[in-house]
C-alpha cells in the first residue's frame, strides 16, 4: 500500500495488518463484520482515526451483506453497526465513524460507501492540518531550532488513514529541518512504539532512539527533551485526554520538568457529550498481554494482572490540545471550520508558562501534610511566577537568587528557597506568617532566609502588599561604593537628585531621594532585623533600599508597583554609572 493505510477495493476494506509489523508488511483484506471486529479487538487495526474510518467501512460491509435485490435490511445493519461500535469502548472515533456512515443508510448502500470514502479523504486532510498546527505551536513554544521530542504509542499513518497526528507533526518538523531526534517509548505491553512508531520513524528518515517506558522521565531529566507530543483516543468536555496507557505518567513527568505536553487529535476525537474524564469507560485487556509476550510466558502461572488499555490525563497537565482548527481553548464547546483558533505570541507564552507550573492533585498536599493552597494564594503564586520569570530574563534574579512576595493578611506568599526563578510555577511558593517569618504549614517547600527582609517590611509598613528583592547589577554596584566608607554595622544612605526617575520611587519629594544602604550579613536574618529597626525609626523612609553587595528591595501597594520601583531604581543607578553623577542640581532641593 502507498501513503494511505486504509483503502476500499473490490468490495473489501484493505489495510495493513499491524500485528505483523515490523517483521512483515502484510496486507489485510476484510469482507465481513466479524473479521472487522476481530481486527479491531486484536489491534490489527488500531489508532482512533483509523478505527473510526474502518468503522464506517464496516457499516458499508454490513449494508452490502444485508441487502437483497437492492433492498437493505435496516434492522440487521443497525445491529451489526452496534457490534462494531462496541468493539472498543474507550476510543470515541469508532462510534463516531459508525454513526456518521449509518446516518446515510436511508439513502442506500452507495450513499454509505460515498460517506466512508469522504471520511477517508477527510481524515488525511484533517491530520495534515492538525499536524501542521502542532508543529507551528512547538516551534513557538520551544524555539525555531532542531528539537528533541518524546512520543508514546503510535500516532502515524498506521493509526490514521494517512500522515498521522502527533507523528504527523514530527514529520512536518522533520521536513522543516527542525527535528534533532525523537525519543520513542516502546509502549508496553504490546510495544506499539517499538514495533510501529520506530518503523514509521525509519520509513520517514527521522532520527530516533527507542527507550523503555519507565526511562521516559529520566530522559526528560537528562536528555534535554524539549516537549512531549502524543495523540488521543477521547477528549472530554473538561479537557481530559484518554490515550494509550502510560500517557498520564508522561504528562506528570513533563509538568515536573517544565516542558510542554502537547496532544494532537482530530476534532472527531473530542467528546463534548461526556462531561468529565472520570466518566470514560477504560478498556481492560487480557492478562496474557502482561504475563507474556510473543508466546513466551514471563510471569508465574496464575498471576493476576491490571491491564488497562488506556489512561486519562487531567486537563491541567495538558499544555495544549491541537486539532485541525488549531489550539483548543474551550474543550466543552464543539468547533467547526468556521471558527479556527490562532495562537498569538502572548498566548504561546502563557501556554509555556503553564507548562512550567507544577500541578498537584487534590489528594496530594502542596505545602502541608493536609493542606492545599487557597485560590487567593494560587493566584498570587501565578502573579509572582510571571514577574519572577521576567526579572530572571533581565538577569536580576540569576539562578535561585532573589525573592518576591505578596501579603495576604497575617501571612505572605513568597518564592520558595532553592528554585530557579526562570522556571517558577504557581505552586513553587511558601506561605509564611508575617509575625515571625515561619511557614504556615510544614511541607517540602522551605522559605529562604531572606524571607525576614520581606516580613520586616510588612510589619513596619501597613500599606505594603508586595515586596521584590532582586540583584540588578548597577544598583548592586552603587551599594558597594557606599559600604566601603562605612563601619561594618553602620547604615548609610545614597542621595540622588535631579533624575526624572525619582518620581517613580515613591519618595516624599519628586526630585530628591535618600535611600538607605544596609550592611550585608552572613547571618541573613540579621539583615531583616536591621531593616525593621530602621524602618520603625524612620517612618518617612522611601519604599526602596539597598543591601550592600546583596541587591535591592522595593515594595508597594501591589506587585506591579513594587516591581516598577525596583526597575526605576536600577535604571537610575545605570544612569549614574554612565554619567558618573548621582546628583544633578535641582532648584530648592539641590
């Protein structure tokens, strides 16, 4: 057969027998409903789009079988159609294909055949459109460079009628010269990745390596995987994705490592009539698939098994679902060709940020043994993470340096210790008590010692609702020049005048400001003690300060204002560095 994996020829459905691959490329001719059901159940035909179109041709076979003298026995055809639809309960495409073909039955057998043929042609167009959209998205998310991508099961032309979905996207990227390598999960227990995807990769000339399923997370950690891309068998109204068993654990691992998890599927795989992923009936398969392989028994006789064919990945672990109409924004709403969805640069940035946000289930605590972040804390975490990534990009929060916090009554949400600020997610935060800087809940995340700087501000400044502590280069350099002239325990000041940027610092005068410079301490909490004492004694002190060699701290009525004040201070220090002058004569305040 050529590029298409499914054809109708001389009254028979002709396809590739996927059970024989990769050792033999064997053609399978199906002329009865029983043969079709057997082929679907034994995975000779598999893949959601492929079984959907095959199901439609199955209705054609049933109509031909139960026609006499041009008269169709509608009742028998409907019974046969139901048997076909029930062959695999999890994949929605099968029932979709059967029902779409069956709807043409009142118009005669030829109408049913024409519909099945149109579905076959349509599937190829659909797959190419979805694959292209997914390839475009991956380049937006990961950069216009050769990518290392990880995939699971088989989603190529064998799983569709032509081109493929997730593998289709890999083929598009390969044609663009943007695939460094594909890591292929073997996909236990029937090895669709090893037998089928590796075969398709070789056929297409795409560089690839095969790995065991249980090595996928380690590959993400050590092999610089840029993204995970998979197909789907059903997508429910809540955005949950049913796919080959093993997909769920990939999504969890991808989220942990902050890499995009992309699902590529046709609109026909979406099931907006099923409200939740938990409502999906997951097919359980025979024990023999787990206790042995290739006729060789590998487990003790009588061993019981758990062998689901699919798992269901919650929507919050999915970076994006991509169909022929683009990225899916509203999984509960049906789409048509009239309302395609485009991905703007801002939307792509949001998707990537979301992929880097760790997600924990409601049964898994975030900060304490029996707690999860409140909605307000989670929202604050999102805002903090977004600001942190921007400041990281500026070079002001290099590595794990710097902290950002938002006050929430008697507590504050602050970035956790030891985490890269360029990869923060909403859950990478700790709630601490303002009164003593201690965590509200005892959990895996720990606050930085610099938390005492933030809480010192909150205890002495009632209007402070957010604090930013960063390490911008020019401001840090200015602070060092002052501290050299002071005794170790002294608190100095730096005076600026004449700069327009002074207005953005929140001081009492628009053209003159004196900013305190605190000595650095190896015992970081002592810095907080110094700051609290100074702010208590100087109620008119501006909402910015230096810590010698340790960066700057700014606060405000909200996070944006605190960040803006830090940016104004760094910009003014840069001007000072360039001009050599901190003060420009200004009227009465010179």
